[in-house]
């Protein structure tokens, strides 16, 4: 009887190196961490059935011609049952996921045509993408002919990569690894992609990834990867399958994956336009109040609208006003669990409406990043000041900003 020769083991780390090198031939990503994340995402698509959740990946840019679609093209060659769509109906998406061939890898190009400012937003597609983030995610649909309709559950759990202009709804962004693409600089060159030749090369790597995935499926299904310090909640959910893949691959991939995780999670926070409320709270704390215990609404608006790098002068083609300020802050609550609302403030000129630091402190603690280091004069140089107890509006000189040497906080914290 002839002995069976065991199949040679597959070097997972070396294979991921090859996949990363394949991306580098055709894609210029904005940071090194992106190559790590995209490579791990390709591999995780082959192990989708081993995870409780999946990481979406989103290639976004402010302008066309930034390499987003090319990134999806390369991913298409490397992932299982890849299906590229531009504007599929929700029912078609549900049926694609339920197809007997197996779970697809959905590549959604020009996602801005679904969620962009001119698209109006497709709530059914948003529901599909939101529910498919977790295993067991399903949606209820009617099926049948004519009046003979029956309710049926359809799965939406699958790996999804997206590319588009601008941004995405909050609920999708927070479930995604975000790669913010940009146009290539003159010194950034890539190899021209020729589908007839290069698709076969990518498919060969795809088949190797599939074979390797079969050898580590049980390992990653039982894995509880250690998260980098400071990564928790939703970002941890997003990165858990990618870190599990890195740990299974070994070599330098576990360390590279965690470094990429930290970098991209922080970058997403820095570029997060999804939470205008958090930006407002942070600007109030660091630019407006600066240690004051209360500030009139008129002064708050003056400060915010005067910020050169702030979004407040153009919110949906209108500047921030007292009503929109109250609406944004009303989403948050005080330490007593009541909505933050403007209250009367005693000044030399009367009782204008304004906001109190005591009402905002709990929200500042819960939602805002740590405050930046402050110099001895920073607390008095940003906020409009008063002199001798007069309000800004009543100051005889009409001066809005006084020098740090002579200014005192508008409404100092009581000692």
C-alpha cells in the first residue's frame, strides 16, 4: 500500500506578502497602513463563514480619478465569488447573498450614487449594508406572484467593499475600515492594469488564499485577538476579523496589523465628519468656553463662525444659527440626564440666552477627545472678552477680541 504524501503546509505570512505586493503593483494608497488593511481584508473574505462579523472597507475621495475603482478591480481578482455592482436593487442584493453558489464578496462601486448628496439616500440599501455587518443579519421581504405573497427572511451577511466620492452615512462609516484616496502625485507610478493578463495572476493568488483559509478556518473561528490599547467598541468589532487573520498568518503580520489598526482608527476619528455634534462639543470646549462657566448664544455663534477651519459658516448652505445650535446640542444630555438647552444668563445688558459649562461638562467627558495642551494665555485669547463687567455687545470700543495681557474670561468660573 502506497503511503500518502501530506500536502505541503502553506506559509500564510508569505502568502499575504505576495497579496500585498500584487496590490502595490497597481494601487497607490495614501498610507502604508492601508496596504496592510486591504491585504487582510482580502484574506478575511475567504474566511467569512468563520467570523461573527465582517469589516466593510470603504475607499473614499473628494475627487474622481483617485484610484478607488482600480482598488476594487484588484480586490475583485483576489476574493471569492466577487460581484461588482454600481446600483443594484435591494432585492437583487438579498438574492445574490442567498444564491446557492455561496456567500459573495460584494464590491459596490460609485456608492455616492446611492448615498451622495444628489442621491437622496436609499434606505433599503442602507438597511442591507447595516444588517449584513453581523452574522445572522436578515431582512424581511415579501415574495410570490401577484396577490399570492408570503413573508420571507433574507440574509445580508457578506463581505462588502465600497468606493465613492465624498462620505457615507454614519451607520456605514462606523462599520468600515476607511481608506481616504487621493490623486497620484507625479512621482507615484503604478503598473498599468491589463485585465486579460493580470486577472489570471490575481485569481492564482485568490486560489492560494482559499487553500490557506481552509487550513486556518478552525483557528480563526476560535480566536479572540488582542486589541491594541485604546481600540474598543465598534472599531474593535471592525478589526477583530482582520487581526484574527494576521495572527493566523504569523510572521510580522500580527505586529503590522495592530499598528495599522491604531493608525487607521485614529485617522478615521480625525477625519470623521459623521458626528458634527462631537465637533461642536469639542470646539465649544477648546475654542469658546476655555474655562468660562457660561457664554451667551450670540458670543458662541460669533466664535464658531469666526473659525477659519470650522464647518459652522456653511451647514447645508447656511451658517450656524441659534436654532441649529440648539438642535445639535439638544441631542446630548446634562449630568442630570436632561437635554442640553439654552438658559438665561445675567449680564450687564440684561438676560440673554446662553449655555452653561455645567450642562456641557458631562457630554465633553463622554464624547470629546482629550483637550490639547494649553499655554498660560490660551484660555483668554480665543473667546471674545469683556472689560469691567460689560458684555461684548455693550463694550464702548466695540472690540471683540482683546489682547491676552489685559483680557479676563467672559464669565469666569466661580471660585
